[in-house]
C-alpha cells in the first residue's frame, strides 16, 4: 500500500486553500489504496497566537514547536513513498525540503497562489521578514512533481522544473447544493473571503455605494469571512466563516461578487470565491484577472467587470432581472460540474500519486 505524508501549515478543515485543493480528495485516495498521514504545523491554540497581533515571544515559541514537528517528519521520511508539500514545508527557508529531497520518497509540491511574491499581513511581519517568498522556485526545483492551480502558476513553475501538472481548485458538488433560504424580497449582493482578502472587497465599494444609492432598500450586502469587518455606508457587518453554516450562508446571496486588483498576486489566484457561488447557482461577477477570464464566458455563465461603470451596469442588470439571475446561475453550476468539480478532477489527483 503506497504511503503519502501530507505536509501542511493548518489542521484539516481550517484553511480554504487546503480544503479545496487536496483535503476533498483524501477519502478518494484512501479508497484507491493509499495510506495517508497528515502533518500540520499549527494546532488550534497555536493558530490564534500565530495570526494574532503582537506576542512576539509566543510566535517564536510556535515557530520552534513547528520546527520540531518537521524534524520528526524528516526522521520518518523514508517510511513514505510520497511526500506532499502544500506551499512550503516550513515558515521560512528550504532546509526541510532539501532534507526531504534526500529521502527515498518522491516529493510533490502544490501551490494555488503567486506565493513567490509578498502578500502583506501586519500581524505576521516578523515571519514575513524571514520567509523570503522567492524560495518557492528553489522548492519547486527540489520536487519530483509540481501541481499548479492554473496556467499562470504553471508558467512560473516551468522556470524551475519540467515536471508540472495543472489541477484547478475544485468544489465538491455533493456538499455544494443549492437550498432555499427564507428571506425577504430584497436582492442580496454577497462576497465571501477572509480577513486577509477583505481588501479585495473594499475595491468594489465605490460601485456598491452607487448601487445602494440607485436601489435603496431593494438591495442589501453580505460579507462572509471577516467577523470584524464593518462598512456603515453599505450597512454591512461581516460574518465570521463557519464550517457548519458555510453553504447556507452562501445560499442567501442572490448575486456573488469576486473583485480583484490587476496585479501579479491576483493573477495567480484560482477563482475559488467565484466557483463557490457558481456551484450554488448564484450568478457571479468577477474581475477579469487571471483564471477568472478562463472560468467565465461573459454573459453566459457569469459576468466580467473591470471598471466601476461595468460593475454598476452588470449589477443593475442582474438586480432587475430575476430570470437572468436564474439562467446564468444554472449555467455557472454546469461550468463547475464539467471542469472545476471534485468528480471532474479526481483522476488527475490519482495520477499525481501514481508516477
């Protein structure tokens, strides 16, 4: 029975990236004869320290504990046939990838963002100074196979390796099924993300304020993923992400939005927010950045909007036409079924662990 060691930052069900990249396939891999061991660096308690503000000594303690875990993984590395690294094996440096490369296991690297660039988080300034995101290329060169979430990421990986496969971020449609939510007649415009990506929602607020002025009490706005977020002009108080209510929270949304800035970090994103909306038959508007332009056929299975005017015009069309929302939402679901679902991509994951 082939054995796989998964190396991740977070515990299962904690990180959207991990959940929608590989966690959805763990049961499938086990049913196909693989023995899986999961090794995450942070516990729930350490998570709060690591992502909280201040507490430098606490963060150092978390780092030392994580380092010890990884050295234990190095000691047992030869027991495995494959070692799967999601983004990196440790917060900074490439020591552990270098050590794993010397084991008998084949190394597989998976990434779904432009992680060779720096994305700022003020609560992690200490670790960010040490991390050196440019190490990503070195890690790729150490690995036997690199899995990239889209063509843009694969193009970067190709500088460092020839062994690349593209597997998109996917949705488990058994979990993502549209359900009716009891609500009033107002149209809900919604965004889902996290405290680290709320800045992308902020990029849409100029258009949303104009929509609020135009439609008044006919619309309202919902933000999921940052419980501390408040926008008084839009009447928004953010909701924290909750695994148990994730799908039902999304089902309240009548129009899903995924605004992104036109920058190199955003070009590497894999369209997860938009795919979540589309899987639930929610008509979706996305910025035409990176893979979004591949996912969306403008006006058919969703919409692309770049300027404030395009956002206002597209939102207005959808607010005023419930039948169009229904038609586009259904087409979005079909798009996910055909190209961005677990069912459509599980064969690719099986092949990734069969070389």
